[in-house]
């Protein structure tokens, strides 16, 4: 019998909407969702070089969290470059290699340069000295810190969970700006994730934001939304609606697309042949444009 799930993050809810079967493999299946099986499956994808974008996104989040924990006078380009070097090489002090997601050194160098370009542009385009109201606790790559995942009940039987990247505050500490970093190329995100995080900021942290923004790290663009009462109530209703669909779901049918290339569970999927055909049709296209990070 598959597991039940009552706590949902914006990511998990979006995953169900995108592909119920991937959601099932990720959270409910008695084999693929259980550690260490999940880690074994993930490592296969890493060594195949299929998680480079996720690796980049994870490292940039860690670096920016560490950067904004520094005193204001230490937040400058030289420091963020040092943080990149230290975070990228980790305890080994060298290349990440195949086990770190990069099949060869040339490709790893390319991705390192991309991370360096993103962080350098960040230093030139963003305010490096905002007053910080909230940051998640300092964490290492692949480390799970329970306190960083905030939880609130949107209904007695539905829990919203999520990790907020950053909240800035005004000089008086009375106005809050919630910021979520995006490392993908797409800038087509709607307000669902930000409104969900605004619920967590308000009810779990006591920091109701007056503005919530996606910060697209590749371009430096900021896309902002107003977390007003109506938007929050609509988001709560949507969370409950999707949670009920998950609870009542019987089949968890796959919805294959070209993005199946990035799915950890392709080899387990009953639609893997159709998915492979779709992936092949898009060979040569920029397949990272639609990634949600």
C-alpha cells in the first residue's frame, strides 16, 4: 500500500499537476520514495550528468545564503567569488568530477564559469547591503535542516511546507520583502509559489510581506507580486484543491513531455518509451528553459 501525504510544498503540488506519476515515485511509492533507494536513483542520474542544472541551482542558493549572512561591509564581489570556489570544491578542494554531476573536466569548467558569471552580474546589479529579516540556517550541500522547512496548517488536514530563500526588511523593520531566487532561464512563473511562501512568512515567522518577488539570477530581473488578502485566500484555496486531488487520486497516470529527460524515475515509468520519443524529438533544443528553478 502506498504512503499517504498531508504536508505539501509548492514544489510538490506543482509536481503533481505536471506529472502525477512523477509525484507518486517521488513521495508515495514504497521503493522509489524510500531512502536509501531514492539516493541510489539520484546518484545514477548525477553520474549520468543529468542533474547539472540542479547542482548549479543548489550551489547558488547555498552561496547567496552564506553571502547575506555576512556583515554588510564584507558583502562584495571578491568575497562572493571566494564563496563560489569554496562551495564548488567542497571538502575535497578540487573538481567535483563525475560523482559531482560532471562527466568530464571541460564540462565542469564550463558550468563553473557560468556560476561565476551569474554571481559577478549579481554583484553589479543587486543591492548587496539590504537589511535582512530572515535567512534559512546555514547548510551544506544535500544537508537537511528541519528548521529551514517552515510549516503551517491551511486546513486541519492540509499542511503547507516550504523553504524561504530570503526576507528583507525596511529600516523600521515594519515592511517585509520576500525574495525567491530562480536560476533557470524561464521567467514565466506565476504568483503561486510566492503567495505560498507569503503564507509561511506571515503565519510561521510573523513577517507578513508587502511585496513578494522572484529574482532571476541569470538576468538580474525582479518579478514582483502583491501578497494581498485576496491573493492569499486564492492560494490557500488552490493548495487545498490540489491536496484533495492527491488524496483522492487512484491512478497517478504519467504525463510524458520532453522534460522527462530530467526525471529521476524514467526507467520506472510505464510511459518511458513515449517519453524517450519526445526527448529525442527535441534533441538540440535548450531543454533547461522550462525548469522550475
